[in-house]
């Protein structure tokens, strides 16, 4: 990571997509902030949420792993999962975050400590201070929970928007401050509703993004997962973000997607990893840095 303090870059979302972006920022950003959706209610995160009433740690863990500079035993094993016994399926990093949260009584303190131990190259904040669940709006009624929303596509149900089950919804104050200071604010790639929009639709965060002078950049997905929508319809992805209150300044999309586009704010670029299934962090870094310069 650069030694000076600029550019200041904030990335929002969840899952593997946000981790890829954060990894790319290490090569050019002066300060890095990840703001992570914690609404996951499946797998290890869901079990820990239900048992201990804590925020979902899984995507936070991935982001800390992506930013980690220490290559000691702890960092190398954050992603390792138990394969037998009562802890089967739990990554070590999830259990560390859960244990630190219970010990300190504060999820952010747990995140900060694991960032310190792994020498993370930036700051990580949950998108909401308290645990929340997602609500997906559909033509047939609401769908509750991230897992159910993700599964709805298999049943050919189209989700049109996302909201939350809590009216007392607050983002961490420091996360909002980092957005206000940002030179570049990055959304995606990732599952549109359960990662990208799950982070930006928090009212405090939406307001902070719109008040910031930072450049809003959307890194487009390789394909859509919504029923009835063309796989390479990037316009649909952008419209979803717009409909949740955030305006995009620049769109970066993989060169492999063949679309007719005359919009000068849409940039086609070589972004994909060798397997063609995910974005490559090194390629992404070069494009994101070039937009700033």
C-alpha cells in the first residue's frame, strides 16, 4: 500500500466481491475502508447469529483476510474450516470474531482487534451497528432473510427492492466519516441485493454517499442472477443501485460482456481472472487507479 494518505478509498458490499476489491486497493490507495453487509443468515454466520445474537461475521472475516499483511499462522488459517465434530463448517476466523465479540461486548472492537493481529492494511466496519435481517420486495409479498432472497431466483421470483427488519438502523459513525472523506467510493461486484444493495441501502450510508464528493464507481457483475433479466444486462444492475438512492458516476464492466454502449461513463476493461468466473484483483487495481489519475 502507498505510504501517503491519498487517495482515500471506500468499498462497500459483501462476500467474495468486496474482498477482491479490498485486495486490489492495497496496491494504490493511501487509506482503505471496507464497509460490509452483516445481514447474512446462512451457514456458519447464521448459526453464530442465532446462538449468540451477534452480527454475521463471515463477510467481515473475508475482508480482513483480504487486507491482512501479516502472513503468520493466524492469518493463514482464518479461512480454514472445521471438517468434523460440532464445529463442522465453521471457519476459524468466524469463531475468533464471535469469541472476541462476546468477550468485549462489542462487535467493532472484535473487528479492530483481528485487524490489528493480522496487520490489516485498512479499516473494516459493519454496515449496521446491530444485527439486521433483509426483506426482499416481490410481486407476491415480502421475503425475509438473505438465504431466502438468494433462493428466490431458483423459484423464478423477481425481487424488486431491499429493506431491513429494523427501523432503528444505524451505521457506525466512523464508517460515515470515511465516506465523507473519500476520493473514491466503490460498489460491487457481488450479489446485487444481498451484498451490494444490502450495504448501500442503510439510510445513514445512502445519505453519506450522496453528501460525499467522492467518485462513485460500480464494478459490474459478470452476470445477473435475477430471473427474467438478461445475464449481461448491466443497465439493470445500475438501475437497481439508482432505485435504492445512489447515483453512479462510473461503471466498469468486463470486456467479455458484449453490449452496445455509447455512454462515456461506462468503461470496458480486462477484469476477469483466468477462470473467467471472478474478477482479478490485480487487473481491477490498474483500472481503478487509472480512473483516479
